C-alpha cells in the first residue's frame, strides 16, 4: 500500500487496489504484494495514485468505496463458487483471484447488460484517470514524483525553468500564425 493510503480497513484498500490494477496493470511493489498482480512492467493505476484519486472528495466515489469493496468481494466469491475455484482466505476474495480471473470478472461487471454496470464503470474510469491524467495532482507535482502514467504516455515535461514549451506542433504542423502582439512567453500583449 502507498504510505498515504493506509487506512483503518486494509481489506477495502487491497480490494480497490486490485480492481485498479486490473484496469491499468503494473508491477508488484514487493514480492509479497498480493493486491498488484504484476501483470505489466512499470507502474500502473495503483502507482499512479488511483486510491488517492478515488478517496478525493471532489470525485464523489469516496463515500461508496466501502460498499464497492464489499460488493466486489461478494461478486468474487460467487464467481469462484460458480467455477469451482478455491480462494485463499488470507486475502480478500477479489485479491485472491488470478489476474486473468479478475479481468474476466471485471468484464462481466462492466458488461452492458449487468445491472450494476454504472458503478463498476465509474470505478474503472477513475482508475484509468489516475494513470492517464494524474487528475488528483498538479502536473508539476506529478512530474516531480515521477508519475508513471504521464511518463508512459509521453506527456511533455516542462523546460528547466518550469515553463512548458512545445518545440514541435502537436498536430505535426502549425495551425495558425502567431498574433503579432504575442509576447515571448506566449501571452497576449
């Protein structure tokens, strides 16, 4: 667990981390890490701060995280029972599933016909958002912390003076001429 996400309910944290890791997989934090399956190299949603984003009050999901963890573990128990899987009792049921089984269960939960689809899709979106936009951090702070998502998608870093300048046009060509009163910093005069 990330130091800033330790809470009174490690079962909830592990379960939500395992869900986020299923959405954007990453490498284990240590050999005994059970929440992170280790299905991909580098940092995934958890390393990118998915728990911090989900717990942020502005997102609206924080009050539901306890109930989501309980429901996810209930679904994992049912999934395992239907398939004759024996789950390790040392970790929450969803965490006990293999990465492939976690993925299959999340696919079922987010399917168009699933009655709870909206809440699972929301949890997936926030997990992805933590990785691809660092929505819970300022961009400067995200880069200072080595945010894995911004680095993976090739987000431009600021210049040494902290100002973002883009030497190449993002569309591969100049779209318009600069206004004649534009200052050297790019601001209008």
